C-alpha cells in the first residue's frame, strides 16, 4: 500500500503542496482587505448621516462590519478555473435599529436600507472603477477585478444589543490598551461579543426581513475544529478545490461541503490522504439527500441546494473521487507516476507532480490508522486467601 499525504500537506515550511497551492496568496488577500477597508470607511459616515432622513431612525446610528463565510472559517481556496470562477469575500454590514417591532424593524425599512446601501456603494464603485452587481437578492455584490468580488449582505439588530457590546468593548479598551473604544476596528470584536446579538434579520432587495444569523454555522464549525483538529479544515479546502476543478460553475455549495465533511469526520493523524478519502466516501450518500444539522438550526434548513438531478451527478463524482483515492493507494512502488496522474485528474494540476512525495505504508501507519475496537471487559473473579 502507498501513502501520498505529502502531496497534499506537509508540516513546516514546505510550500510545494496541494494545500499551499490552493490557498489564497498574500497579494490576493491584501487586495481584498484593502478593498474592504475602503468600503468600510466610505459607508460608515454616509449611513450614519442618512439613518434619520432616509431610514426613519430616531437618531443617527453607525453600522458595524464583519467578515463572514469561508474567510471566517479559514476554508477559502483560490479558483481553479478563471473565468468564470472568482475569489470572493463575504462582508456583513450590521445596522443598529432604534425602532424594533415584535418580529424585527418596520417592514418598509428593509427596502429603504437596501436602496440606501446600493446608492452609497454605487458612488464608491464609480470612484474606484469597480462594478456594482444589482442582480443579487440577498446581498450587494461589488466586482473589484475580473477575478474577485465582495458580497455585502445587509443585517439589522436592536440598537440596545449593540450598546451593550460597545460598552463592554470600551471598558476593555481603557483597561488593557489605553485607547478609546471608537478607535477599535470592527474585527476586534470577539466572537463572544458578536454572539450577544440575539435578534438578527437580513434585508432583501424585495423589501423583506429574513431571520438570518451566519454566526450559528461559524460557531458549529469552530466546535468541530476543536473536536477533530485542523485536518478537518484542510480536508474541506481539498474538497472545495476538487469541486472547482469539476464544476466551472455551480456544483455543491461550499457550506454544504463543509457541513457534510464535518459530520462524522474521523481524524487520521499525518494521513490527509486517508482523511479526504473517507470524507469523500461519506459525501456520496450525503449529497444524494438533504444535508441538515441539528447543532446549527435544529435541522430546519436543507444545506444541499442542488436539485434532484444534480444531486445524482454530485454523488457519482464523489464516488469516483473516493474510488480513485482508494485504488491509487493499492498500487505498488513502481507505479508512483500513475498515482500522481490519477490524483491530478481528480484534484487538478495544482497537485504537485512529484513522485518523491509518495511513500510505502509502514507498520506504524497501519497501527495508527486502524480503528479501535471495543472488547469485552474481562471477568475478575473474587479470590479469598487463607
């Protein structure tokens, strides 16, 4: 049996691995971060100035901002096929609302909020020579380049909940940093502070408020990482990169892959090759049906967005992936190039073409990756001396 985990990932400074090749590089990240900073600095004062006149607030309020999605989960990968694939960043805009009814802000505020944000962002896009995409119902998309965009979903929460977080942040700032709270960046709010927003709704282009708290998925996945280790995060990246190689558009969503991979995940120390194979095997059945998770929303939402015919295709492709990973491990040491060729056909050309990273399994691998079995507790009979 062979092992090819070093093609996927290596501890230390080794850069020629699949894991390193599919992660965004420093330049891509800096481009997105600098664009986000421009958005934040342009939007904040203009929304505050318009909250009374255009949104009907009792007083001016200042929005806050938060990175969401794959950049917050740390599962982001660079596109395999550009175009049409693009690297993206989800950046939520959270508006404190002074008037909160039983089920959220007044209904008319949703449309006004969406229109206001689109008007402000359109001004910024013309200034930066970006493109505003008006076709999304649940967010505003800004195209910052031919290969990258930023999605801005719009949220609202009661002003009183924001006030509690700001007060806690202010006390922490003076106690530990000696700086004023209003100089703290949005990203310096801790997860525990964001969790204090208990009533969150999202505005849609049609003028509706939808209950939506993206942090529930993030918290659930963080718990799974703590349970299984960073290997789970790497496997999610591998599977997303595999998806991008086989679907130039569409396919299983990133969040559905992440949730399905985490469900029933079993860590395989130093063997990412086994971990992705076993995850792919589980995803065959997962994508044939609904993907629900009680730990996120009591299982109410089906995260598998694929229609029935596409679910069949996804299951078949996961089957081929799992079978290929299993078959190449069964080849002998003289067939290492066949291993690499077969893996690159599945995972794409970003997998290194390096047969030196393929090794024979040893006894330690067999022992380490053999599942533990339950054994009967031995019967200890009572003894009496004398």
